[in-house]
C-alpha cells in the first residue's frame, strides 16, 4: 500500500525575493523581476536584461573559503535548502538519516564555473592552469552532494537533468521513494544560474529569449500575441517532502499533500513542443490518474507558460483537451511572467507558488498581458494582470523541457 507524501518545509531564493515570503508577496503584487543585466557586461548582446537574484552577495551566506568552492547554482541550492530545513523544524539529531535523502534538479549546473575556467585558460596563453575545484564545482550533481554532506542525509542522493523539467522530476522521484516506503524524508528541488555570457549568448543564438530591450520590464508576457521569447531567470527552490505518518508523529506543519505525478515525452523535436500538445496532454492525464482525481477536481494550473510563440499555444491546447468544459472554470497563470524562466529550477519555485496558492486561496497573476492571441482560447481564465481569490483545493504545476521532457505535479489541500 502506498504511503502518503506531504510537504513540510519550503525555501526559495528568486528574482522576486531572498526567501519564500518575499517571493510570494511579490507574486501576489504582480511584480516584474526583469532588470538590465548586472552579472556581466551585456552591451554587445542581443538581450541585455534578465531576472537576476537582486543584490546577491555569496559572502552574506558563506565564508570566503566555502564560497570559492561553490558555483553560483550550488550556492542557490544550499541557501534554499537551509531555509526549507529550518522551516520544517526537523530535529536533525532525532531523525534516521539513513532514510533521509536529497534529489536535486539543475538543467545546466555550473555553467559559470565552466565559462570562467575556459576564460582563464585562453587569457593565460593557453596554459593549462585549471582550478582543482573546476570539476566538482561544475557538475550538475554536486549541489545534491553538498546538501547531503551538510545535513548528513545518507539516503538516495542524486541529480535529475531534464532541462526545464529538472526540478519537477527531482520532486517526482523523491515522492516515489517515500510513497514506496524506501525513505521518510527528502530535501528536493532545484537551482540554476545561467545568466552569463555563455548562457545568454547560447539562448540568443537559438532565438529562444526575448530581445525587447526597450521594454524589458514587460518582456515576459505569456499568452500575449506580441510575445517574443522567455526572459532568463536564476535562483533556487527547495521542498521538504515527508511521509505523512512521520510528519504527523512529530507534529509538523503540513503545507499540502502531493497526490500525483505525471512524466511523459513529446518525442517530437529538440526544442519545439508538439504543436497539438500531445505530450503536455498526456502528462496531465497521467498525473490525474495517478492522483485518482477527475479533471473537475482541479482548481488551478501553474502552467509552464514561458512566453514563447509556440509553447504557450501548445500548452493551452493541451489544457482544452484534458479539461474540456472545466477548462473554463479553473484558473490558469504563468508566474514566469514575473520571475522569468529559472530553467531547471522552474519546477521547484513554481511548485512553491502552487502550494502557497492552496494555503492562501489566491491565484497569482499572469502579468504583462495586453493583446489577446487569437490562436489561444480566449474563454480560458488566464488570471491576467491581477491576482484572483478563490478556494484552491487542488493545484497542478506543469514544466516542459527542451528535448520534449514533460512533468506535472499535483498538490492537494490536506
């Protein structure tokens, strides 16, 4: 018999705030996290803006020696994980750490470290003087390793890499371990830090990100007819997943229950979604079946909603396909309109938004919407420009990644 799985801790560092409360407050207010890039000189780049974590100084969180060993993505991971552990009020001296694990997602990992090491090699007359921390700073699994070492968690420990679905897959895997009785507790989520020359240049070259430099605050505009690509974001989100009876026995605060997951592939194209949303339809259907819920049970979908010309159309088609007439009775919103796209960390921070929507009965908005797209069903409630209040018992968080990787997570009010 499957075990029940609940969320007992949350942590986040995002372009909208350095903790969960700041992040949620700014989501509800409809704040745009997009600003001109400060991480590097973007003067020569097609895109000169992004959703950076504001005023981030690693020395506010780590001593200088420790910070040198950590790529920015791993720093975000440790910060978010620490918040989540503290929020959960876990007594680390009393839990069985053999049954506590870490699964962490990152689509790219230590891109900044790789870039800096290659720069050093080129500028030093191609002399091979690489840092001994180069490889352990860069690899995508190292954030999970750092978290495990810090808290002494000896259960399953690895990273999921599935582009923008990475942290949703991490959460889904952690959920499976607990409900199968193979673990009691997980720190799970994801982090990303790709706002640098390589990250911005690479996405520019494939025409994936917005070039709306003259109006960067509103450049992330999901579902709007004038959208021209996503806005790059960075940060991290962490969740503490716990077996329900274990959480109840220690009197834990429970934010929500995870009741179902879906994972599918488009099997269509390297970067473009299936035009009819087949993979997106299947992933939501499978998640509903896994949760033993009907489409009419769902109140809110935090969509992938990246603000790309093709992606937003495909996802709304999938919603129409799966939910039928009920599609017009539920709320849909893209919080990427505010945070930008956190790539591999998107699923984690958007899961937190979905959980907070359940806790507060508030749907965060899709901001920057002005011009309807005739290719998107205008009867859908896209929660445009202002939050809406409604009871939220069940919420779905969707994430879809390059390569056709799809994941849906279903959260339910306990």
